[in-house]
C-alpha cells in the first residue's frame, strides 16, 4: 500500500488517523461505511476500476465479516509497511 492510498483512506474518513481507524475496527466500532472507505482505495490501488457502490456490493456478496476481515488486513499492512513496498521506496529516496 502506498502513502497516497493511506492518505485517501484518512481523508475519506474525516481525517481520522490510520491508527484510529484500525482501532475502531479492532474494537468492533467500525461501520460498514468505514469498511467500504478502507477497501475502495486498496482495491483501486490494485489496478481495479471500482467505486464505493461496487465495493459495497462486493462486501455484501462476500459477507460483512469477510469484508471487515479484509479491511483489517489492509490496515495492518498499512501500519506495518516496510521498505519493500513500492510506494515506500520512493518516499525513502526523497527522505534521505
């Protein structure tokens, strides 16, 4: 996941930090809207042409528990991003 995707997630959820979003999800306080707003940029980042409505349908078809699990995995990856991630390599070059 790139830093741009993380920023889009934070902005789409009213400026909550990625840590707060992950905490909401882990505490069972995340809404379906939160899950959609986390997954949409992640799925788009994979090169898929989707919008929030399409992602909502995907979550419904897969079932909500699986949607929440996937959102948790996306957030975990964002929080544990390492230098092997494409977006982070560019950021590292600019920071050093």
